[in-house]
């Protein structure tokens, strides 16, 4: 059965961004799409092209101007799903609410199941994010 939502990315929180980039780019042969300051939390992020998915490597800072990530332990922090059909993300949002999950409705049709809410099912705090995909 084909899913209407497809996994399009993951986000890893890392201690050493240079070593993480070296692993994915130099060792595994993935492409480095960008490396820049993070816009969501204080720190730096690198975006890796891993073929069918994108890997975000987040190296959060312990201090600075803006939002400081409270839990900086290296881990899988997000699984990102996407679809070109806005009704699919809307239906997934509705199902998450009916299931009693803590959900944050973000701008532009995006939402995420909070890490704390998903930990009941996954055994670890991982956000589940759904985003609409824009056609090129």
C-alpha cells in the first residue's frame, strides 16, 4: 500500500558538526547542500542530500541570542513527512488530534507531533513533522 505521506527528511542533533559532515559527505558520498546558522534555535545546521531524503544536522549552541535548545543530547530529533496534497497533511493533523497526541499547528499547512507525545509510541522523544511539498 502506497502512503500519501512520504518520509522526506530526518534531523539529527550532533555534538561535532564537522565530524558529522565528514561522515555523510566524505565517507558516505552524500552532497552538502548548505551549512549556515540555524534559524529555529541558536546553533549551526548543515543540510545533507542523501538521495531520497534530506538529513539536517543540527549543532545547537549552549548560549546566544535567540532560542536555546533545552535538550542538546545527540539524537534523532525529527522525522519529516511531506506530500504535495494539502488535504493529506490536514487529514493527518486531524487523526493526530483525535488520537489525543499533543500537536503544534505551524504556518503554511505544517504541523508536528511533539517529541514528548511521540515518545509514548517510539520510546524516545522524536518530533514527527508533516509539511506540504511545493512542486519545482
